[in-house]
């Protein structure tokens, strides 16, 4: 059986791509266009920039690349700053690429020896995420940093992200047609305490063969 789906990326604080499920049928089905989003679509993100991908039993595995956020990012910023070492984990990275920024930890909990122990008192950004487009990649070898200038078509960062909260930057591949053959699977890199644990991709059409 083959089915298809279309990813629609919005400029939203919870901005992971929305996945519209396709129906069953004898072949790949192209879904009708989605309703226009209430907020702008990322202009710098390049649809199908990574071409088509076929996943089978031999090349199953992570499709994302992950890097630690090495400088706190503040709501309203239009850039992300990484060390040269961390930025290299996203390479090749260029204008038009799509990134997911997310914070995994950082919540405050009640630590008193009482019934309320473990109750979250303040999330402090834990669980926040958004998608951003790359406008330019600006290395500064003398400082050992790389500045990722962000697409401003949707405005600036909608959230703050902290290093202490184990924030990470994930390159989101943008496929034309993503085909997952029988026996194939797409998996996230395992969470290693600093990065991983999330799978994010964008595709104009997804075909699952069984």
C-alpha cells in the first residue's frame, strides 16, 4: 500500500511542520493544497532543497544533523551563535536551509520533602521549539564561532533558548518526494544528554510502501 502526505511549515512558536495524512490507495496520492496559514510562510526555506530520498533497509537511520546551542538565544534575536566545532556538526549548512531550535530541559521542580515534591513550578522554556530559516552562515575563525543569520520574513525568534536547558539546533532536511520502502525506517539520533531525541523533516510528498 502506498500513502502520501504533505508537510506545511508555519512561522509559529510551536512551529514544527504540520503533517496532513494521505489516504490509502494503489499509488502515491498528492494532497490538495492546505489552507493559507494565519502567519507567514518561511521565505528563505527552500522547498525540496535536498532532492528526493528513498529509505530502505540498508540506509535506514537518522536524517537530521544536531548541534548544541552554545550561546543563549533571546526572544527577538535574528541570529544563532554556535562554536565552530558545533556548527561543523550541521555541515553542509547554507542559506535556504531549515533549522529546528528546541530546548529539552530547564524546568524548576518543587524539591521540598513533601507531597508536592517533583511538581513543576516553572517550565523556564523547557519544551519550547520553533522552525527558522537560514539567511546566511557567517564564520568568525578568530573567535571560534559561526553566526547563523536567520530569515526575517517571519520576524525574530519567538522564544528564548538557554544553554543550561540543553537547547539544540537541528538541521531539517527538505525533500521533494520521501519514499519509505518496506523494511525501511527513519529514526532520530538517540538522545545523548545534549542532542538528539527528535526527528524533524519536511517533504512535499511522502510515500510509504508496504
